[in-house]
């Protein structure tokens, strides 16, 4: 069974930093692209970033470019999102998702809440 | 970026009703269209990929159709567990983008 478990969320002040983690199990992690998707309170879904199987390619939504960094450790089956210069508008539940070969996001974690507020 | 729209934004329906949700892309996305279901407080769940392929384990009352710019999700006979918000998402180009969602609630 595929499992994705996010951690690392919490309350942070504007301008602060946070690192989210996603622990993967139940599949060969190194064989899949992985994504982060967020959802602001009461709002819809927004894709944030994704990373190639070997970490060699990374893509970001414009609103986080230069502030967020996606990374992975295939030996640990772990996905990360390093978030710097956080803004109030980054407040959201952050989900990690497995990118399927058919280009959908086939499996999702339960999410971790990031709140940016003073 | 490709913009996705959905209609209606919400609908009220009864158990047993046939429900259709429409999704439109701002440019052609071939069949790179996925549908997700999200229940309150839960993570999204993939229902349909490639516009019309049913994800493993998803009941056959869910179906998808369309190509190019216009797509539909149909629930043939609404069940109590289907009351949720439904999102379409294009995977044709980066960044992948979602529609604003359609909330299906009880009439």
C-alpha cells in the first residue's frame, strides 16, 4: 500500500523559513516524479513544485520561485520542501503527491498545515 | 499557463441522481485531463486520468469524457459517499493547473 506522510508544518512568522518532509513507503520511491500541492483555507488546489526521479529536474509555480526549493533523498524515500521568505499568502495545507506515469497525481498524503502569521 | 474553468461551481442533488460536471481548458490539452474528489478535511483522491480512464478501485458509476478543451465528469447514480468537491486538472503542460472545483451537496 502506498503511503505518504507529511510533517514539518506549523506556525511561522512572515519572512521565516520552514522545511516540510514527506516520508514515502509502499512503492519504489526512486521510480517516480513527486509533487507538492497546497490548498489555502477554504480555497482550491494549487500545484507548487515537482521533482524528477533522480532529482535532476525541478519545476515551480511562479509565486514560489526563488523562495521554495524541492528536494529528495531516494535512499531515505523522502521528499522535502524548503520554504524561505514565507508570506501570509503561503498559509495552506501542503500535500505531497506521487506523479503517475500517466501524468496524474495518483496518491496523496494527508497534508501538513503551514500558517504564516505574526 | 493553462487556465481551467468548471461549471457549475456548486450543485445540489439527491441520492440516485445523474450528475454531470463540466471542465474547460483555455487551450487544447488533448486528453491530459484528470479528475479528483475531495471530501471535507481530507486529501484529494484521483478518480479519472487521461480524461476517461477509471483509476483502480474507483466505482464504475464515475466516468469521464472529452478531449481538446471540453471535458465532463459524470456520476451515473449519486451515492451518499459522493457528496464532495470535485476538481479537474490538466497535466498537458507545466505548471499543472486545477479548476476551481465543483461542490456537490445534498438536496
